[in-house]
């Protein structure tokens, strides 16, 4: 009972993340890769993502301070972050990354800064939401692998 | 027919077996500095039932690959990595291990994708990668294996029917390369696999039946410089006409080398020679124009041919190696290209071939070219295209194999640069080409995958030109004696590029020339010198050497030859660059050196300036690729194409002709 409830909550949280555009199809693919061999695959990938992305965000911030006007450098860093976002399906965040890169291409420092703030914000929001999501799943127990109640 | 039928069977069996078992368990090496992507990729690949190894450092990946060349079937790599550029890794893997490499990136811009392809990538995927795409990647591996196996199979069959193996190989090869669609696998042969020849463990039959791509552990035979040297020495000893794989194998006395390996290598070598001879004749004409130079005539120098190996016979046309040019490593290969094509433009027919070359990395090109070449070759003319391509490929190959030999990158760079330039300029070449009989254009084409194709075609056309009347028609430069130097020195540079290789190839004076009457003489490629020189000089000098190959009997030729020789000394490039070749204006290569320079310097200059027709794409691509690398480095001569930079180039040719 309890578990089913939790699972339902997790499912609806996930749905809302999709509806609001935080996540996209790619995330489903990642979750699909989960199986008996790697039962926590999705969670592992996501936590790896947040670890790496936090580092990348810090790098970008540092680069923006230390090398003002070095758009190529900023862009290079951001490209890395964008790649990660793509891989897990973090669509809102990757959109902000793209706009950051566009600003770099235009050499628009102010635009870059603004985009970067958005990137950071999306990053924080997504992290929080996904953490809740996985926590729910964890609480819902290993029965996760069974048919997902409430549908995806 | 019977042979075909016979071959189909085992092939089918093989295919069937492969289908059942492969691609399950295919061993993939995934490289990406982004751990998240890597992890997801790993998961996806595992889901496809591949056997995955991951590393987030390119250097580690290379180490793994080098330690055991048979450990993996496929490599998937990200483009942007901090420790090594993905393209560089791609090149190295392609050259050293001849494994299929797939590129990954978030960047899907056309020019980046183009760069990937020209550097030799089998495929270019965009992140995020979908599992459907990964499910299909095994095809790349199978294609390669089939290409190699085809050769072996053909050889086997030939053996059974007690035919001359080499002949059969050719036959088989041509069949394959002709890309008959009905022959399923044959098509895959188009992919040039010049380097690696799978050693048959046990008999060929075993290979056919039991070899499973996924588990195939056949060691690939890499035709290193040493090996190739031995091969060439053996061939020379026996005489190029009498050289049969069995005897060559005996003379070479190398462990673990099978007759099949030798046979297929011989095939390639022969094609290469043919190409060279075509080029040589062109060169000769140019040389003749220049004045006599030391006759290189020694064919013996096949040493230079080392690089030859890459010329997968099938590929005949060394894929112009866009790679090379672009990445620099493969560049050397391109350099050669230049050589050939210069006139190429003329041959419309070759165009087709050329286009092939251009698009892809060697492999692709070669495949295409082969087909074309096959046809051309059949005609007795190694389509100039082929030559360039071959050369390129050859060069490219060389680079890979002999990477140390040429310090490939160095050459490549130069070459690439030149080629690029050439290509860029060559684009317009059509007009140019016409004038220049020289294929020079061909060179250029190679580089530019897309753009060049058009260019190449033109230039290529020239090569085959020899046979085709088109060539003669087009070119204003009549090669009266055979080498109307008119052509625009481009040729010469061309020679350089291939440097050593050409020499070898020239040995076989291509008939082409004669057709038009342009190249009466067979240029005995003086490979030895140039080749050797090439080795040493790698750059420019080498190229000069290549030109030298043309051993024309006539004095002209000798002069021409000298040209080559001179180049050996490196001067070729440098000198030439500076001078004489004014493409735009003075195409005529006043002196050998000049000629040399022409091609090179001018090419570069002309190239860029002429604003090749290519849509800016090529130019930009090319330009980006190489900074003006003076031909000095590599014979880039190939770049000759610039001869006729858009429209204007043609003039050069004319002038040259006039001067002559």
C-alpha cells in the first residue's frame, strides 16, 4: 500500500517534470537502460551528472571571472556541460546552455551572464526535483522493477 | 561467372553466420571525457548486447588499442576532449589499427561533421545518442571485415582453380570494387581497407566459414614500412611482371604473412604503380617542359612505394584522404592526389571517381574510386583519378603505416594544407583542369569532401584523361611529346606528394598518356629517388622526388625527372613555392624547380585567391585546415589544382603551354 502510494507519487512527479519541460525523452531512455544487471542505473547516472555538472558550472564561473571576454573559452566549457545535459535529458537546462553559447557567439558578455544565471538556476531546480524523485523511488522499494503502477 | 558463383556461396554462408552471431558481443571501445555521457553510452551499448570498454581519456584509449590490436572491433569517440582532439584520435586509430571509428558530438554543424568524415570516421552521431543508432553501428565493422575477407575469399577461389593468384585477385578485386550490387558483400569492399588484411588463421576456407566478425581475432596485417620495403624488394627482384605472391612471400620471408596477404597487397601495389605511371607521364610532360633533370629512371626505387600499400588496390584511388589533408596526418596522402589530378579535370569520366574520393576518408573514396578506377583501369588507364586517389590514399596509408616514416603528421599537414588549398582552388578547376591536363585538380578534390568531389571529378577526369580523349581535348596544353609541360606545374607538385610512391607507380607508363599522344613516354617513375627522398624529406623534397619519377626516355623526361630529383633535396618545394609557379599567371613551370614550386606555391596561392568555385565550403574548410603550408613540407604538390583557380586558372595552363 505504502509502496504503491510512493510509487504513484514518484510517477506523478516524473510526469510533471516532463510536462514542465524539465526532462525530455532522453531521460526515459536512461531509465530504460535500467535492468537486473544495473538496477539503479538511472540514479547513478543522475547523481554522476550532478557531481560533474556542479564542477563544470564552477569552472565556467571561474572562467568568466578570470578570463573576461574570452568567449571561446567560456563556450568550450559550456559545451561540455551541454553534452552532459543532453545525455540525461535535462532539457530546460540544456536550453539555457544553448542560449549561453549563442551569446558567446555574439560576444555578448551581458547576455552570457544572464544566461549563466539561468543555467545555474535550472541546475539547482532540477537537482532538487530529481533528488525528491529518486528518494521516493528508493522508499517505494525494490519493487520498482515491477510494472510501474500509475503508468509512466 | 563460375568464380563468382563459387564465391557467393561461402560468402553467403559467412554472412549468414555473421548475421546470427554478430553483432552480439561486438567489442566496442568508448571514449568520452564526459563521464555522464560515457555512462549513458555504456548503458546503451550494453543494451545492444555489445561488449563495452570505456575510458574517458583518449590517451588511455590509444594505449589500449595499441597494446592489442585485436581487442576491439569498433571505437566510438567524442570529438571534444581535453587531452586529445577527437579527430586526431580518429586519424591515429584509422591509420594504425584500421578500425572503424564513430564520432560523437553535441556539435552537429555541417563543417564539423565533414571534418569527421574526412578524417576517416565511419559515422558521425549527435548527442544525445539514441539506441537505434547504436544498434546499427555493427554494420561498419562487418563491412570492413567483409572487405578484407573478400579479398581472401577471392584469392582462395583463385587458388582452387589454379589460376594465377594475383590475376585472380585482381579479378576478384575488380569485381568487388566494381561494387556490383548483386554481390552483397562485394559492395562492402568498396571500403578501402588498404592496410589491414586479415590474416587468415588457418586456411581461407576456415576464414570463410568460421570467421565470425564479432569474435574474429584475425590479426591484421599492417604493411609497415619495413614490410613494404621487403615486399618491394622482392617484387623488384622478381620483376614486376613476374612477381607472384608465392615467390614474393618466399623472398620476403616474414613470419605470419600469408600468401593472401601478399597477393592482395600486390594487387594494390600494381594499381598504385599504374596510377603512378599515369601520373608520371603527366609529370613527365611537365618535366619535359622544364628541362631535363636527372632521369630518375630507376624504378628500382620502389622503396618509396612504401606508402604504396595503402593504396588498396581496390581503392585504387587513394581516397584523397580528406583526412590526411585535414588532419594533417593523412595529408600526405593528399599531397599525392594533387599530383595526379592536375589534368584530371579533363576527364569527365574520372569525375565520377573523384567524387568518390572526396567525400570520404580514404575508405570511402577508395571504394568509390575503385569502382571507377576499376573501370578506368580496365581501360588501361589508371584513371588519373585513381592515381590521385591512390596516391593520396597511398600517402595516407603510408602515413598511417609509416607514420613514423613520414612523420605523417608533418606531411599530412603540409599536404593537407596544400591539398586543401589545392582543392579549394581546384574547384573551379574544371576550367582549369581543362587547360591543365594535369590532374592537379584531382588533388584538390580529395580534400574537400563535398566540394572537392565536384572538383575532383574534374580533376579526376583528367587523370583518366589519359585515356579519355577528353583530356586532350580539354587541355589546352597539348602534350606533344608526351608531356606537355603546359600543364601546369601542378603536376609536378603532384608528384611530390606522392613522392616516393609515384616513382614506383610510374614504372608502368600508363597508356593513357599515349592515347592522347600526350604522354608518349612512359614515365618511369623514379621512385627510388623520390621515394627515398620522400622519406627523408617528407615534405617538399619528397614531392619533388615524385615528379621525378617520370623517367621519360626523352631528354625531356630526363629533365623532368630531374625535377623530381631536385625536389628530393627539398628544394623543390621551397623553391618552387616561391617562384615560378604563378599559377595564375605563369603556369608554365619554367624549371623543374619551378614546376615544383608551382604546384605548390601557386596552388596555395592560386588556390586561395582563385576562389575556387567550390562553394565556399570547401575553401573554408580547407583553409581552416591548413594554414598555408608551403609545399615545402609535403609535396603537396597536389595542390596543384589551384592551377586554374576558378576560371582564371585556366589561363595559367595556357601560359605555361605557350611558354613551353
